[in-house]
């Protein structure tokens, strides 16, 4: 029964999207915002990542400070100019954190090293370095016994001798690897013993998967050489350890080599449409860097940014009440949020006049249903609304727009400064009012964050939802937008 309801709702939404005329509050239509155009932007942006992979990068993608991120920024610049914006420019600045670039990584189960080990060496295919790695192995790697320490809790560590060994550590990420970030402190306590030679973190999701994952494993983990592996590889290794017994644990070879690059530069890309009131701004941001293909994170946001830039650039300027500033922000994964830090520090003149800032990130991906009778079926993941200043006007408007255009939303509204909006928390008396509609996607920071997970229609729905929200903002006074709002305190 539950499955029938899910798919019936999807069909109804599909029919409504295609059959209803999409009308904005201001009376304009959004027929020029088309999914096939947005998907073309996405293909172009993902292509820069594939160049990185082709060039042999192990942690490939639009890495901050690399030529591939610069290609993405220049792509935005070209399209901003082509759309007819009033002013377009880039600003270069240094990355905050040194950038880790792996050159050799590997985890090999040594053949015949225990009763349960295969007779020949077995190399794990889902190995991936942590993005904040600081400790390396020798060029030839380190060979040692590997023991399973579970989730690394104090009770699991009691009585274990980690001296000279490599630890297999488990981290749960039930519906998104995002959740695993909140568990780094509890799963890395073993490092404080200062005995283990290295570690392997197995990332487990509720629905069986086996894929590369790019994560931060926390400041403790930086002290030892370590790698991440997928859930399937982690469970296989766990079974080998269990079957081998405590007296004859298997041996592995762990290799982590790379370079830590300092003094790298990156850039923000700006496109300005001037409105009638030069004293007020609506600002839209989307980050340019990514790991792997980075389709949902964040080619989806960049595609929507470009679609909205093209749409609003076509409008007569006398129809626009405020300036609209589009920004492709860099270095989301460095620092983090180095791009919006630069924006917050160097453009206070604009941010002090900003009525609302819209952060475009993580749209339209489909993922397995995680519970109920339809578990494993694929559908578009619902988006979570983050509204830092808790505007009734914004929340009501975006829900109406999302319902009209078929963008799924959670009922819950959160009010903290999420992701790239973080640096705006301390600009002005109450911070810059920021709104983010974001999927905490199943494919977050994995090698399966690919274009095929994102239907063109979903991108179109998201872009039209934001276009309708922007029209409503354009038609309202600042007082109307902020009526009964609840800005955050400075505590």
C-alpha cells in the first residue's frame, strides 16, 4: 500500500508539472528555463572533472585551486557575459588551507597471511584518501596485522593491543555520508593511544553500497596514515578478520603518498544585473569546486545559477526593483568555504545592502528510498529549507513555488547558517539573511555523484521554483519580506 501511494504521488506531480501553466507572481512565465538547457550546463561542468580523471588525478574533480576549478569559473564568466549582464568580473585570492593531493594510495590484503585470507594478494577497489590527510606512509607502504575495532568506542578498545597494527574502523552514514562527519570524534579515539600504525575507515550506508568516498576524518585521524573504503569492501575485510581469529589476524599493506600544496590561488566569479534601487541587492551563490563528477554537489547548483542568470538578464531593467548579484564561489571544500569567506570580508558594502542571499546547492538527485515497503526504489530526494532569519514571507512563498513546480520539500525548516552561508553569520547586526534549499543527498561526496542521478526535469523544477521566489521578492518591499521575521541572536 505504501508503495502505491509513493508512486501515485509521483505520477500526479509529473502530470501537474507538464500540464499546468507556470505563472509567476509578477505575471511572467518561465518557459525559457528548460531542463535540457540546464542539463547541458551540467554536462559541460562535469566534463572539467572528467579531464581531471583523464589526467590521472586520484582524488579527481574540480578541486579547489586547480586548473579544473578555474575552467569552471571561466565557464561561468563566459556565460555571464553571453547572457547580457551589466557587469562581469573575477576576483583571485589564496586558499586558506594547504591542499592535499594524493599521488599513490592502496590497500592490499596480503595473500596467505591468515587462514581465511585469499591465497594471492587482493587489492581493494574503493580506497580513497581523506581530503585532509597530513600523515603519509613510506613509498613502499606499511605492512602490518589488521584488527577490527568496531566503531572505536572506549568499550570496544578495552583490552585491545594496537601496537604496531592497523585498525579497521567502522563509521555509519545511514542515508548520507554527511552524517559520518558528526562521528569523527568518537571513531578516532584509538589514535590517542599513540600505538596504531595506521587505520582503514569503512563507510557504511543503510542500503548496501560499495563506492569511493571522499571525507574529512577529523583532526585526530590526521596524526596517522589512513584511507577510506566502501561498505562492501569493509564488510569483506571484516569477515576475513573474524574468520582468521584473534591469534592469526590477516596482514595488509597500506599506502598513502601525496603532496601538500601551499600558496594555491582560486577565484570567485561575479555577474551583476542592475535594478532600479541601487541601494539593495539580492545575491545568489553556488560553489564551483567538487570531488569526483560532483553532479549534485554542485554542478546542479551551478546549472540553476546559470539558468536564473540567463532568465533575469533578459528582463527590462525597469522591472527589477533591486540589483541581482550572481556569484560562483570557490573553495567550498577548502577551509571550508574560502570563497564565501572572501566575499564576506571584501564585499561588506554589498552584503550590508543585501535583502536576501540565496545559496544554490544540491538539487534534484534521485536516490534509493531508505525505509518502508518501497525501500530500494528510486525517487527524487526531498529538499530541506534553511532560513537563517525565519521569514514567514520566504517560507510561504518558496513552498507555494515548490508545490507548483514539483520540487519536493521536507516539512521541517532549519534556521542555521548551512554550508557556504556560514561566513555571513557575522556580517552586520544580525548576519546576512540566507536561504538554502538543499538535498542531503545519498550520493554526497562519493564517486557515484554522477549526472545520471539528476533528471533534467528536476533541475528545471528547482530553477523555476527559485525564479518564482525571486519574482515574489522583486514584487515585495523589504518591510514585507521581513514582516514577523526572527533574526538570530549574537549569543
